[in-house]
């Protein structure tokens, strides 16, 4: 099934396009607010971003001209215009725009085209670690983008979990398309059993992270690193508090609207280092 980035819009009816005077970067700055307003996708033509919505939306941070678009047209345009995104050495691209060596993600089925700031933040944090031969757990893998990136960056084993069976299916398909070895399993952190990992990735949301903090930290091997996102800037303290209470020394990398929480297991009291 290849329906572009329509995120579940049916083939019937009308989609609305807001042709803004801003660029793709301008739109990305406001991504969280736009998504809260129902954003389906963004495309760029001649340096101007077009935002796609299921209906006209009020009170948006970006202005412009609204235009109704037949869904069929929207699908075709969005397919053609979804652009590759590069973070460090990793470029994530949809199949129809992929170049040699790109990490290819079919965006039709699950969250994780690589464009969201929470994903790019995790991709950046991941590339600061020495992954060679390390074991990686990705909780909330969505399309599998982070898990596949970890495999490409040299991880020795990668396990990807998601409570959404469609995401697990998409992660498996995307891993196969990238010739990446990723074990994708349906379930939350408990599906990892008693195994411990050198790196635990969790791009979820603050409430879920706080709820799962103890269990995510319990999956870290000695010396391991947690990379978590889905944390809005206004909720950084909550996420930091939860992971600190679970035993991590925590560092926050704040982006435009989202933060990435990076945590290391604190040495037990009385031990060196
Ligand atoms: C924001 S997406 C992240 C996708 C991808 N990892 C990325 O960084 O682009 C979050 C994913 O977590 C999944 N999810 C939500 N709650 C979860 C939980 N408690 N355990 C496992 N997965 C969960 C959702 O189904 C969704 O696919």
C-alpha cells in the first residue's frame, strides 16, 4: 500500500492546502502547533511551504492562502514533494526521492518519516555514541527509523518495540528495504524481557516516559545510555525528574519545540567513576 504521507486520509473528499509565504524551515519551527491543528503534511515549492489539513484550520502560527484540493491530487503532490532530511551522516528519504546510501522510509504506514524534530533530535544524539557492536533497544519504533539508523551506524543488535501492530509491520518492511537487521516485536518495554541494552531509545511522550521511566532504565546495561524524546520544552523538568529518580544522570538537549533527554546510569554510591 503506497498512499504517500496522507496519514489515513481516505481517497474520497477534499483536503485543504494553506499556501504560506514562509519556507519549510519556518513551518518546521511550528510543527507541534501545526500538528495539534491536524496537519497532514508539508511540501515546498519555489521556497514556499504548503501545509495540508483535513479542513480549514483557525489560529495557525503561519498565515497564507487556503485552497481546496482533491485528495487524489494531494496524494500525488505530497508523494512528489516530501523531501529527504539529513542529520549528521544519516539521510532519511521516501522511496521515490531516495539517493544512493539514503535510509529509505516509506512514510505511508507509521510515524517516523525522519522529519519530526523529536526524531531528528534522537538521530543526532545517537550519532554522538560509539555504537559499534553495541546492543540497542528502540521502544516506540514507529516506522523503525531510529532502529534502522542504529543498525546502519554499526550496532551489533537492534530490537524495536511498538504497541501498534501496524508500526511493527512497517518497521519490519522498512528494515528489510534497508537491508538492516532489526528484530521488531509488538509490545511495550516489557516485551524486551530481562535483556539489558547498551542504548535504549524511547521517542514517546512525556506522560508515557514518566510512567515507564523505571522500566526503561532497568533495561540499560552497566554504562548504558538512554535517549528519550517526545518531550515538549515545557515538560523538560518532568522528564528529567522521572529519569533522575529512576537512577540516571540526565542531560537535556533543547531544540526548537522539543527536548531530547540523554541519561547515563549513575555509578552506585562508593564506587569510583
Ligand atoms: C512519536 S512515535 C516515534 C517513532 C520513531 N521512533 C521516531 O522517532 O520517529 C511514537 C511511537 O511509539 C508508539 N508507542 C506509544 N506508546 C507506547 C508504549 N507505551 N510502548 C511502546 N510503544 C509505544 C506509538 O505507537 C508510535 O509508533
